[in-house]
C-alpha cells in the first residue's frame, strides 16, 4: 500500500520528498526541463506588460529585478544554469543606469 505522501511515486527513481521537489523537480522531469527554462522569460514578459503604464524604463527595471530574484532561486535549487541570473542582472543594471541618467536630465 502506498502512503499519501509518496505521490507521485517513482519519478526519476525517487519519491517526492519536499514541496520544492514537487514544484521544481517533478515538472522538470516530466517536461524534460523545457518549461522551467522558459518560465523566467514568460514571467519577465508578463511583468513588463503589467508595468508598462509606468514607462518602459521603470517596467524593464522592475520586471528584470523580480525575474532576477526568481532566477537566483531557481539557480540555487539547481534547476537553471548560472546564465539566467547573469542575464537578468545585466538587463536590470543597464536599464537602471539608463533610467537614472534620463531622470537627471
């Protein structure tokens, strides 16, 4: 008999042992890692679209920063490569510099 906490069983030869494993490990195993790699891009686009009423610069900085935090979390859990946090750090930094120079004029 299978205990309730062992569902879904035997993905990658192990049981789901934590909430993080259920929300990160299992979907990555099922989709072959494709969905977790495009998730930060989708979140950046959605946040950018939501913040557009405040201007392109502010939308880019806020969407980039929030996606940077998410990508650092996913990198720390071993789901994403280090390229994602570096790319979003670069986007956020460049956008913040551009917004700061525009405000000073």
